[in-house]
C-alpha cells in the first residue's frame, strides 16, 4: 500500500463530499486507501459517505475526540508506506498525490513533507513555518511580522516556489513517512484542536527526520471546515494549544510567558479595533467584537481548562 489518506470530519458534509471526490480523481496510479474519521457529527456526513463513497473506510466516534485523537483512530489502522493528513475543507489537484509519494521515495531522510497549498482565490497559502518560539510570538504580538523581511516565522517573504527545509508543516495537507511515525509515535492527544501538528513536527525534527516544503501542485485549502463552527473560540484554542506546546517542550515558565505574550496580542487587538470601530464601518466593529470575545475567554485558555463544550 503506497498511501493512506486520513480525513477527520466534524459536521462538514458538503465540504467532505467535494474533498473525497477530488481525492478519488487524484489517486491514479497509486495503491491507496482513504480513512474518514467522523467525530460524532450531527449533520448528514456519515450518511453521505456511506451512500456516495462506499470505497472509503468510515470510522465513527461516539464523541468529538478532537483533531489529534481523531487522526490517531485512523493512524492505528492505516496500512500505507506514507500517510497523508488532509482537512475536509480541501481539494486535491493534478497529480499531487502520486508526485508526493514519488518525491518521498527519492528523499528517504525526510519524515514529513508539505505540498503547495493554495487559497480559494489561487494565491499561495503559507502552509509551513518556523517553530513558534517566544521570539517569533513576541514579534507577531508587536506587529513586526507584518513586514515580510522581518517575518522569519510565517516566512511571508518567500513565494513558496522552491523546496525548503522547515520546522512545521500544516496539518491541512501533510504527508508523513510510516517508518518515522513508528519511531516518533502518534499525535499527542492532550492537544485537542490546535498545536498538535506543530508538536508532532517538532518531535520528528528532534528525532532527526527532515521536514520539507515541496512546491508540488497543489491542494486548495478553503479554511472554513470545522473551524467555522468555533467563532472566537478558535483563537482561544490556538492560545491554549500554543501555551501547551511551550509547557511541553520548554517549562512551566515558558508556558506562562507564552500565555502572557498571546494574551497581550489579543487584548491589544481588542483595544485597537474597538477604538477604530468608533470611526470605521461594521467590519471593523466585528473584528473588535471578535477580539473582545477572545480576551474575555482567555482564562479558559490555560492548559487544562480547554473549552469542553467544543466536544459536545
């Protein structure tokens, strides 16, 4: 088996349908399997897969396990030499699947690879990054990463037209070598929805595996999957996941510092957009409401107090 494609779904039936159709069209020449993990969706996702994609292995959870634990359900069953984590809000294009497998076959030192990922309008999405160090997070909080020449975190000054070794590959479209997984282990299930792929990539790097971005065309990532159900809680969960990351790979003090930096980031945006909202239009006021909501819920972003209602 060349490739196991793992897709975790939560209430995104229409996106999942389109994603699976694109995967089916893109599997030419590969011995592959597709495993869809449904995290207790309340929409028609399960019925849609059963009725329209009988060749897919459907794994149903009785509760929302989150992204890491949901993926692990399928990773334990996957048989491919390579595994691809793929979001439901994506479309795969051209020969990205067989080309990625062929590239990995030629680069046995690489454990994780990310292809070119596009936004809905065809622009290139920054689907890889450096590790979110305290330095990078602080620069982002003070707005310095808005200047592409200073943005060594998101690497926005790089057009993604060349191969590059990186620290983190987005879990929206990530190819992983099975032998690397066997060495490093599965995703850390203490991460519910954010930070899990960054933690995984960091562990692969620590174990000596290369991580590479390769501009193989392409995957479109719409960015409106399960995240669309979370509103401002998305940023609260990002704060929780990143803080957990620094506690795990740094120290309690590193986690506290990370939490303080991200709290400043959100609180300063809440103040800025609230002030601008006094003189600008409804979109500005909506951004202000968003960041005020994040700031009000920051007390829930310390690891161990994650938004439990997201699981319901």
